[in-house]
C-alpha cells in the first residue's frame, strides 16, 4: 500500500510540474477589504478640511 501511495504522489507531482492546476479564484481579491474600510473611517471628513 505504501508503494502505491508513493507512486500516486510521484505521478501527481510530475503532472503538477508539467501542467499546473491554476485556479484564479484563489489568487485575486473580491473587493477593497477590511483594511481599506478602516482607513476610510479614520480619514477626516471633507467638512473639517
């Protein structure tokens, strides 16, 4: 059983090297995020300038 697991892991590693499985939804943000919201709350409003 360990031999089959090792063979499977090796084959999957080779496949990933040749044709990586890129999933764009893992690599981009869907909005400005909480840091931007905090920064906007800390800015003085236009009436104080």
